[in-house]
C-alpha cells in the first residue's frame, strides 16, 4: 500500500522533529568530544600527583587542572542539552490533534465515531453477558480468553464493562464534538489585515495565527506589551503571533489599545 502523503502541517511537524533530533545529535557529539579532551588533558598529570605548593609551576598547574574541570563541566552541559532536545523531538506530535492541522476536523470526527462504536460494542457486549451468550460475544470479535475474562466478576461483583467506562466514552465524544463545532466556526472566519501605529495587524486563517508585523525590531516597551498579552516572536513568520481564536483576538485588541 502507498504511504499516505503528509499535509502541510504534518510536514512542518516532521521537519520540527528532525531539527530537534539534529540539535540533539550535535550536542551529543560535542559532549563526547569535550569528555575525550578532558580525559586526554588529565592523562598529562601523573596519577595521584598533587599540586606542588610553592613550586614555580603551582599557578600554571592549578590553571591547567581548572581547565580540565571546566572542559568536563561543558561536556556534561552539552549532554544535558542533547537530552533536552531528544525529549522535545519525542514530544512532537504527541500533544493530541492540533487546531493548526488542516485535517483536524476529519481526524476529530474519526475519533468521536470510534468512541461511539466502542460504546455501542460495550453495550451490546453487556447484553450478551447477561444472557451468557458466548457465541454472540465471539461474533463481536472476542476470543475465548477474553470471553472468560468478561464472564468473570470484578472485585465489586460486576460483569462486563462498568457504567463509568460508557460514561467516560460519552463524555469524551461530547467534548470532541464541541471542539469540532468550534473549529467549524473558526473555519468561517475571514482574513483581517489592518494598519496600526507602526505595525500591521493580521488575522491569518491559513496560518491560524493572530499577528503583529513590524518593519524592524520593535522597541523594548512594545515587545513587553506583546509578551504580556501572550504574543511570541515567530522567526519563520517574521511576526509576533499567538493562536487565532477568541482569546487570541481579545488579547490582540487589548494590546492594540496600548500600542495605538
């Protein structure tokens, strides 16, 4: 089967993961190099030889030993940096379905439908368990070991799937459908572009971002206003941004009152 092609958001996520992995690899290589250098430097000192107090070489020896320690510290710092980027690489794409994903509505709909199917299967299963209908359970796709387990009472004497599992499924499906409704409403938004006092304000539906764009680097006071209202510098967009949603638009309106 042909692999499914990635949409633009998924491609950006993959590129982001690769950047983190490359930074981690570079930091690990730096750590290894520094550790070897520190060891090689230490080998120049005879094993167990103390600093010769009062000798003309004392200060030079102390500086050399300090450099050995500093080099090893840098090696450890580079290793920590590598581990930091490895964690970031591993976390890319694991935060659930992002609103930035152009296929978010389709993916969330599939999730909600899967939860509905699971709930229907659990309810059907519970009915069959009450009848001790092993054949019916087999037709639902359960094997013998699973059927034995389903027929076995839990610590509270319950058989089958407990009510809280069905309740959780319904609650999750409802939460997902509310989010789908919010994304569908957001999809009806129109792009906005307005000129402000030394900046261009933009609501970009393709990027799913509220943006402030300046001709050059804004003054520190301006940057502080943007930061206080949740905006962060995006080098790839050349703008100060936050997500395009009601909270982002409201924060932008508050920031614009100050900037103007």
